[in-house]
């Protein structure tokens, strides 16, 4: 437990009375209110803190900063649920979400990455099967001409979807290799 230092001060009696009343109105002791005022007076200027953290990050010597967040029951339950679904600790998931927000191009969780890779492969398989059906291979004789034309119109869209998902995977693969990932 950290040690505390005592501060002694003198104020006019009317200030003392008003200070006691203020502490009582806030539901804290006079000591606690005075400690809050001292802390407020000596805390680091927000702009100076940002400059310090930015400079330390450039030198790869950024200290870990600790932040506390309180969530109500329903939000806390959702957070726990989402973290568990991704196989992460709650704090790990929160850190990942914050990095995603702050960096605007985060790596996605590994499990979701693997699921998207599976989707890309399935899209390729579906497109191949539809191409084969529409171009006369296999059971093409069972399709009417209008159905065959509709399938042919779908093929470029399927190809674009597959390419877009693949591009997302490529970008996220590269972001895992970034120094700040």
C-alpha cells in the first residue's frame, strides 16, 4: 500500500466552514475532498500526456497505460458473450476493439479470418459448379434457356463477391504483419 504524505494549510474560518459544507454536500470527508483537489491540481495536462505518449511510442518505449471502464449488466454480458465467441479474454477483446477503432484498419480475429477463407473457397466452388451447368457440362440439358441465361448473369457477381472477400483477407493478413498490430 502506498504511503501518503500529510499536507497542512491555513485558511480563513469562513473558508473552512464553506469547505466543510461542500464536503458534506458531496458526501465525502474533508480529507477526501482536499485530496481530490490536490490530485486535480497536479494531474498531467492532457495535451502534455498525449505528447509524452506519442514520443514514447516513436521510441518503442511507450509505457502501458491502464484505463478502467465500467459497464452496466446488459452491456457487460454482451461484451463477455462476444469475447467468448471469439475465444478471447474480455480485456483482450476490448483492447482489440479499441485498436480497431483507433487504427481504422485492424487485423480481424483469427477464427473469423479462417471462416472467411472457407467462404472464399465455397464461393469458388459454387461459381465453378454454376459455370459448368450453364455452359453445357453435366446436367445443362435439364435447364431451360432462360434459367441458363440467369445463371450466366450471376457468375460475374459471384466472382466479384469472391474477389472482394479475398481482398479483405489479403489486407488483414498484411495488417497482422504490421509493427503495431
